[in-house]
C-alpha cells in the first residue's frame, strides 16, 4: 500500500487566506462520510446554520453554506439577485468590487460603478446620494475588501437602497468570524463569505444569508436564473424543509465547518472579535513604530487583514521570501494596481494571539531590515513594551 | 476546549454515492492547508491532472478538478459549451438526462430531446440518425445514468455529432474510476464527473476533461458565459500555465483526490475496473438466483451501480431500513418514476471485494425475506457456490 503522497510544508499562514485551521477542525475532516440525505448530515447542517447566524449577526431563516468557495458565494448572490436588463450599482475600490461588477455584467445587468481609489473607503453619504439618484434594483459593495484592507460600514447606503426599493448585496468574505458583520443591523439583504479566513476552516464552502424581503423578491422573480448549481430556491428545497436531493454536498467540509463553529461558540463570538481587534491594534502600533504607513485610514481598517505599504526602495517579494526562509511565515503581496506597493498581512483565528503577533513582527522587521529598510523605531520593542499585554 | 461535536454513524455505503472512502484518503484530509497559490498546491494539482487523465482515458491537456461537486461539473459543461439560441440535443432516459436538458434550457438553448423510458439505453444508430437530421451545435448524453443503472456507449452518436460539427458532452459522474470511460476512443469532447463514487474520495470536486477541438471552440466563443465561477477559460489561467488567482481552491479536497488517485495508480486502473466488473457480476448472479429482475438490460449495465427491481408486494423503504438495522448497510431507492420500483445498489471502491459482496447479498436477502419476499433460490448460496472465487 502506498504511503501518503501528500506531505505539505508547514507554514504559518499570515496571508489573506487560507489561514490557519484549528487543529480540532482538522481532526473531524477524516471522519467517515455519511450520505448527503442521511439524517445525520442534516443534523450537521442545522448546527452550521445556527452557528453561521451568530457569526453573520442575523436572524435570517435562509442561512446556509453552499458547496463552493467564497467566489461561488459571490456568483450565487449575483446570479440569483441580478436580472438581465436590471440596474445594478457597484461600489468599486478594490479587486473584489471589480469582480462583482464583472459578474453583474455577465448577467446582462446595466452595471453602474461608483469608483474610488483602491484603499479608500466610499463616503457613505455620497453612496446614499448616488443610490437615491440612480434608483437601481440592486446595490453591491464589499464590506471587507481583502485587496486593500478597507472596511465599508454600509449602513447609510443600505438605508438609501431600501428607500429606493433596491436589494443590497455585501461581500463579507474576509470579515465573517473575525469582526462583527452585523447583517441585520446594517440592513444587508444578501451576505456571503468563505470558510478559510475568519472562520479558521479549510476552504470549500460559501456561507450565505438572505433577508426575508430578498427571499420574497426571489420567489417573485419571473426569469429563471441561468445558474442551476447555485440556484438558491433549489438549495432551499435541499437544505431546508423538503430535503429534496439537489447535489451531493461535500460532507467532510460540513463536518469541518460545524466543528469550527463549535470552537467559535466556545470562545464566544464577541470575545473572538475582540481578540482580533487587539491583535490588529498591536500589529498596527508595531509597524507604525517602524515608520511604515498603512494603506487604509484608521477608521476604515479591517481587523484581520492589514495592508502596510511597502517602504520606498524595498522589494516586497524579497521581503516575503525572506520571511518564509526565516520562520516559515507566509504573508501576501498586493493585487492589481497595488502589486509591489502593499503587503497583505492576515492575523486571524489561532494566530490572533500576543505570541504569534510578536513572532510575526519580529520576522517582518528582520526581513525588512535585511532588505535595506531603516526602521524609524523598533517594532519588536513596541510590541515588547507592553502593547500586547492587552491582547 | 470542546471535544469533537462530529460523531457520524458508521455505515457501509452501498448506495450510488457518496461511497466508501479509502482510509488512506481520510488520513490526508487533515494535513495542513497551504495557500492556493503555493508551489506545493500546484504540485498536488499536477498529480491530480495526471491521475485523472488515466481514469478518463484521455490525453487532453485540459483535464482538472473544479471546486464544486459533480453537479457543478454538469453546470460547467453546459454553461461553457451551450450558447443562448444554439441547438442542443439531449438523450433523456433518466434523472440526469433531465437535469442536463434543464440546464440547457436555462442557458437559453433550443433543447431537443430524444426520450426513452427510464432504464432503457438509446440505440446508438437511432441517436446517430437523429443527430444527422437535427444538426445541433451540442449533443449531451449520460454515459452512466445513476438513476437507472444504464450505460450508454456513445461511440456512434459521437461520430455522428462530429460529422455534423457538433460538440459532445458526456456525464461520467458514476463511471469514472470504476469502469472504462474511454473519452478519447469514444470521441467525447467534454466529460465531467465527481469524486465520491468510482474514485472513492469524499464529495466536493468535479473532475473535467475537454478535447482540443472543444477548447478551440471555447476560445472562439463570442458571447461571455454568464457563469463566472466555473468559467473554464478563467480556470485554465489559474490551474495551468499562468497560475493567476481565480478562487481559493479547497486544498484539503485536492489532497484527498491526489491520494485517492495514487491508491488507484498502485492497484492499476485496469485491475480496478476488472475488480468492479467481477463484483458486479457476482451480485447480479446472486440477485437473479433469488428471482429478482434487473432494470437495465445485460449489455447496458453499469458495473458499479446495480438496479434490481423491487419485487411485487415488497415495500422497498422497509427493506432499506431493515438493512440499515441489520448491518448498517445503506443502499438507495429509485428517483422520480422509479421511486419505490428499484433499489440502487452501488458496489465500488473498497466495497468491491468478494467478502463485501457476500455480506451485502446476505443482508439484502434477509431483509427481503423479512419483508415478505419468497426467493426463487438462495442468493447467499449462489455467492457461496464459487461465483465469488473469481472476484
């Protein structure tokens, strides 16, 4: 019998995702698969739905995990709620805003964009005014833009959209599990996410939640979506009441997500969010002590995804390779117009602790120095000087 | 720290899928995730692509596993290769033929159906004649129809389709890994499958292979597919040369599939197919000895999915529940018009051995007898009388 042909390198995943998986999640990934219509599977599904409601901050009945990655979540949101010929407004200030707009275009919608520079949040009043003027059917925005580190609160734009009779889609791929998503409080109609970032599970499922008013809209929708695999009405018949066969769900990933949500429940979601906020603040103070600038303004920062700008004269790829060589620490570079200009540093899940942030800062500083950067002050010292006592 | 909340029942999965997973596959499911752009991940992907080519029987460069289940494979095939307004012929004689036709309809194609009773293979000459007459852009058929147990060879219809300039899509969800799929020999342009049947892995990935002529067609396609998540040209840029980020692939499932393909390679694919054929024949002789009829004609039977008809006066659901209670053996019932009329018995992967077939037959016979069936002869005896010595 062949030994395992899988022998992955051990890395500390401090990138935007996939991030570190809780060991208790890995343990359940190898438990025996049951049938996709087995009562035990639906027990697991119910646990997933309940846990996701807590993480999303919603009471939406329609809350589940779809059998695809976070991008399948985006596809599902757009394919179900954007009709050909309808008017869709998209806030575009990063890679994933661009992607939503592209998906809307593919559905045949009239896509209107409100563009901002990558790294700059949209002023809510401006978005609200624009929505009142444009009167769209759907508004889409990215709550936590992984490509820039910018968080968009969404409250005023949601209110304006609802006044205009429009649905709101929010990309919560990076925020879910690591910071408050507040679906109901914000007024988001359709929120989707992934499992491999704030939820500390392997990638492969796309959590989604849909408000009752959006479900009503969907039931009244006259055209059939071209999308069959992610058709939410068909998925309702599978995952909710009727349990009618639709597809063979990836049972092992559901085991993992259920276990990951149990780990979160044990810690308490509010405590978990707070742990991420403190880790973020410790990291920010350390890099600012070194004299690095962060791309996102202080009031717009995602807690679990930091985007320090690459200092002048430093080759970001070399810094990242150095970090891998020094301590098996994997961070990411920028995408699109930010390639070579920012680092993307994810501090989430099992890594959002004082010790791990300290180790990260130490390696980051060392790699920067080795690549020619002269720090204004010591990041390591900033961390040591008690900044982390609060973490 | 919470103990595992996942404690699945142990069942012998003799249904159509998910089926038993090789223990060596489970072991790698819990290994540490690496990034979706990590060189190690692409090493795993290359191994998957090579192994899938062997299982599919193809030299197609474009061969990969998509990040969704078998139904996502169907969605990908139809969304990429069926344009709005084009003419699509579908052979419909079971649940999955119906599903392909529905997906074609959703893409806005003119769908023309060649219907046969569920359980009856289409005569290849008739299909070929029909294709020559209709002159479609695409022909789709199900090679191994899981709902009926019928195998469709496809050779003559593929030849006719190519003469007419049409592409051929074949659903190989149930056949891949358990019996020869022969993509190149048959002339199939687009074949897709799943991981949880003949490949003995957990569900969650959709193997797909595309012929060079179909890839050329795709590159020349003028309309952009509405489908973004499963857009094959975008996936090429991710999984092949450019390795450009598209989505975050479910790394753990790729580990599992890579390991599952290594297990298959070790046994040898031809030997594996033969093991499935012999297990199938042993089961068929045993159920025929009992006096049960099989739905599919002898020359049209899928090796790894058997459909014995429910004998008159017997409640199939009760038989299945009895089998679960007696020996934790899980078999399935019929779908649609075959609900209550057939059992669906999958004998695949680790269960396609003499011992497991004997145990299955024993339990099946006992459950049938307890539910009032009077066998013509003993299935257990038929198995014992040396039918299995060849397995």
